[in-house]
């Protein structure tokens, strides 16, 4: 037998073992951060200040959006999960995620947008271990299948380990005008991340004509707001572009887990500027060549309005009406649209198309799928008129 043609098995095994060991070490650096904020005003009256959309099961799957997010990330992060949420939501989040330790709750006394929420999590994790790679994944998105999502996150972790802020973009299925886009550049040669590409730029929500051009080019992905990055690199760009925000978050993080945490957080948090992580970090980092993208081929929906619920496959269908709600009592004849109910009231729809009915004990919404995005205006009107008891 000619052993020379087989190479050197012992050496090859050592190389493979070394590569595998490096992969395991890289994945062990990963912490998942779940920002669970926002009210979801386009999903009023189901989603409210006291019960935002991430606390609801909007897919009839048996899991709330928050619980489903945690369950998708647990195989990757284990118990290395940090949740950023409002003080008012802590009790509800604890009931849904009893696994989260007290030390891994980051509570906001008031909303300050995504840069402050994600930035504080990064600063706290950096204080624990400067080599951590964090991944931020919103609590209110519907994703499937989990395995394809997890493969994309692994690629993002390996790419982040090379010194990149990585976004997981969504391959567009239609020329949407409701999402920002990511322009993809050259392929990157990164072990463990065969689909990694450089990011040329982030672009704002386009017109329909421009969105069609983006879709036809194949060079653009939807921006789903998922970011995976070394905490040190995230904070570097935050310091460069938002020094006031960086300074405040660093002071809070330095006091975290000490007897001064509460006092310093209460003093500094209300003074922090409000801005999105895209503007504070992602866009300027892309201009500096520090951002990569992993195209996500999984199904993704941000459930931005009630029309979106009709696209979610696991919801119950009655004729052409999507029905969400435990014990819903809905009769339809020649109707189509979406019904979301929080009551036991019988709802009968006859000869009405593309309707949206949302029935709760103290508020009723009736609109159409075409006007679902305008629900926010009703919330704004109620707020202005002082009817805050239903918000």
C-alpha cells in the first residue's frame, strides 16, 4: 500500500483538530442580546405600552415573539443571553423567560432608541470580557426555519471574529418600499463563512421604482437590524460617531453590578441622546470598510402591521380570513382579510374583502390591509386627545 498518496494522516488530523478547536473557541465568545423595546403602535389595540407586540403570540404557534426569539438563539448562546427591556416590562419578560438571570437584565427607565439599548449591552459585556462577540436580535421578528437562521448567525460570528461588524441581510422577495437596504460588495474569504460579503453602503427606504432596480440587480438585501460584532469594535465606532452617548454608556457600564449602579443609571440614562444603531454605528462603520453582510435565506417578517399577520403561515385560516386569538369565534362568508381577537365575542364577516378587525375588551379597530400602516395615526390622535387609558 502506497501511504505517500494518502498524505500524513496524523498531521492532517492535528490540523483539523486545531481548526475545530478554534471554531469552538470563537463560538464560545458569542453572547446574544435581545432588545425587547418599542410599543408597536401599528399593531394597536392589541399591542400597547403595557403589553408590546413581542409579548404576544401573533402566529398561533404557542410561543410569543419574545419566547420564539430566545428559543432560536439558545442553541448558539446557551445561557449567554442578555435582554434589554423597559422597567415596566420586566415582570412580563421574566414570566416568559425564566431562564434569564438577574445580572443579564438591562432595564431602561425610559426608551432611548436602539443605539443606547444595544450600546449599553455592549459596554456591559465589554467590561465583563473585552473579547466577547455580541449579536443583537430584535424580540419581535418572525423567522423560520430556525436551522437556516442559526447557520447564518454562525457565519456572522466567524466573520465578526476577523474584525468586522456583521449584519444579516434578508434576500428580498419583492420590491419593498418599507425596508432599508444593504448594498453588497465583494465576497470575503473567511473560513466558516462562505457567504460573507463586504458592505458597500446602507440605503434608506426607496421608492417603488428604485426598489425594483435593487431587486433586479441582485446586489441588495433588506436591512433587518441584526448585528453581530466584537464588543470592542462596536464601542470604537460608537465613540467615534456618538461621543456623548458613548461617554454616558461607559459610565453606566463601569458602575454595573456595583452598589452605585442604580444611582448612576438614574442620573445619566435620561440625559442620553436618542438615535438608532444604524446611524450611530452601522452606516459610518460601512463607510470605513468595517461592515460585512451574511445574506439570510430564511423566511423573515418584522410583523410591522396587521396585514403582515396574513402572511404568517402558521395562523389559522377560516375561508380567506386569517384568524389569530385563542378561542376565537369567527364566522365568514365571501370575506377575506385578518381578524385578531382578544375576546370571546362572535365576529361575523359577510361579503367584505381585505378587512382587518382587531377586537379587544376596551377598543375595536376596523380597517383594511391596504391601510394597515396608518393605524399609527389613530394612536397619535388618541394620545393628543388624552385618551391614554387605551394606549
